[in-house]
C-alpha cells in the first residue's frame, strides 16, 4: 500500500514537471501562477505540487484560489497591487480629502483601490479586489503618508494653554514649596487612564505627512476599564489599581492581585465618588504614611497633585488628608496635559507599551480577551513606572520647586484660537469651585461644607415647595 502511494506521488510530480514545461502554459511567466493554473485545470493534484517544495503551502493555496476566481497574482500568490499611476492618483485624492476637511481611513483606501483596479474591467471578467490588509501595506510603502488618531478640537484646552491662566497656579505651587519645603519623596500625583475594551474600534486616519489634517472627530463612548496610577517625584510608584466594569472581579484578572496591583470591580469601569473615596483612604493615604516612615521622617509634610474631576468633590476625604499633613492641590481646569506629571509622559508610555503588548485573540470570546489583557498589563505598567521616566514627568510638568516658570513661559500670554471657532456657550456650573486650589485648606473646607449644606437645604425647600404647589393644585381640581 505504501509503495503504491509512493508510485502515485512520483507519477504526479513527473506529470507536474511535464505540464510546467509544456507550451500550453509557458506563456504564464509567474511560476506559481502557472502551477495554480495547472492544478485548477485538473492535470495534477495540489499535493503533487506541494511535494516539489518549490512553493510555500500557504502561498500556493492563495494562488490556486486567486486563479480560480480570475485574479492576477504575483510571485507569492498575493492579490494585485496598484500601479504607480494609480498610487499617485490615490495620494492626490487623499490630499484633496484632507484639505477639504474630510478623513481617509483604511477602509476607504481599500475600497478606493478596489474601484481603481476595476475601472477598465470588461463585463465578462471577474471583479478584482485588494486584500484586507492593503491599506497597511500602502501606508508602510509610502513614507510620505501619516496615520494618526485625531483628537476632537477642544477650545477649552486651547484657552487654558496661556500664561494668564497657567501663571497663577504655578505661583500657588511655588508658594507651597517655599512654605513647606517638600522633599521629592513626598510629592505625589495620581491619575487614571482608560483601557479600551473594544478591540475592533479604530479611529486612525491616513493623510499626507506635510499636511495637518483638517478633519474633526467626535469620540464615541465605549466600554472601558480604568488603570489608576500613583507616582512620587523621586521615581517611586504606589500600587496601581485596575477598575473593571463588572460586579465581580473576573477570574482571569485575579492573578494580577498582589503587592503591586489591586483589581476592583465597580460595574462602570471608571472613577466615581465611591471608588475615589476608597482609593484615597485605603490605598493612597496609607502609602503616603508608609513612605514617610521609610524615609525616616514620619511627620514630614506631603503634597498631592490631582485633577479637578467631579469624583474628587469629597470634602470629608480631604479633611482626613489635612489632618495627616498632606496638602492637596487641584490642577487648573483643562490644563492637566500641561500641569499633571502623569499626563506629561507616564500615561503615554503606558499606552504605547500596552497597545504593542496587547494581542487581540484570534478566536472571539470575552475570556480570551481578558487573558490577553492580563498578559499585557504587568509589563506595560512596569515600563511606564520606571524611576527615570517618572522623574522626567515631574520635571516636564514643572511640579518641583523653581521649575514652574520654565513650563508656563513657553506659552503665549493670551490664548491663541483658530480664526473661526464654533463653540457652545459655557455650561453653567452649579457645584463648589475647588479648581486650582488647595482643597485641604481649613477655610476652604468650611466654605465647601456650608455650600453643600445650603445646597441641600435649598433642594429640600424646593422639594417642599413643589409638594405644596402640587397639593394646592390637587385641591383646586377637587373643589372644581
């Protein structure tokens, strides 16, 4: 039986060689295309061609399929690419799209290339198409093109990026340094960065490198987890917290729980007041106290820099920080990219590392996705929390004593805005103004408590008034 099979293979290989040299197929210059044609004509089996070891199995499969569908193929069996004139035309179209304010994503490029391939197609010829990864190859080969994920034009951030907004905050920061002489080991910053959980989302667009893309993109709200990072100016890092959008921590992430990481489930996947209070009182404040002991000065004053997110509006927490001799300074609204150390380097390093480490599973399933995330997170967090990178982030943000002027002086005195700005009128803020202030100051905390009490009483009075009005209208209706 074995001998018979061997004889059959030998006969198939001889037959394949004969047809490859036949005048019926010699006009096909590409050898793999010639082999695919011979197989599809039924002269030999595909296994006979593979046994020759001239072609890779995967390449031969692609070539046979492409030949069967009527595609022209190259030396390794790939689908057709654009010629130089078509490539130039596509670049011209992309430039025109970018100048007009439109965006060109990878899907559009694949579609445009397919249309170009079929412009002069006869009605009896099969429809040609480029591969799904054509846009990636097109971008890689053409170095004069760029790919980026655009951010929405934020007028508030542009207005904050000027000396008249930044200077007062840096003056306040320097005043705190002069008054309390903080050591670098006790200057802290905490912030959150999101982990997108929809791996199929891609906001990248492609445009000519010499142009600033004129498109605008509104970010969509997606399910996400959150990573909370805490750092100190000397390069020290606090245990990180991963917030997962479920009622319970998934089994796949429990392996991360240890002395370097906490994994919490809070259903929404981002910081709210409840989660913030838990983090500040059970993770951050104990870490600060422990740090004081480790440097041999348990009574030293500490400084914490945080953004002005609504989840920070918990005056009861800041009273405990004040009692523990921790001064908490909130950042100027919409200026965190300038003033916050984590936003000046660490978060970007994490995102870059995480995006390269995280591998989208070949098979679908949330369990495989969680396992892949659990594999990517530790290395990515460790890379972004290297001591040198942390110290550089504090310097870049101007958070250390005497370093602020080097930051705010880089910006114009007045905000520079685009010639035509379509912005909505500012939203009326009804909460307590704790932005850009020392929120552990006793007088501010007292004012905050009075504000909350007045607001609570006002809400109750309004509620009582509404009830009386409702009861009055009911009685009038009854009398009638």
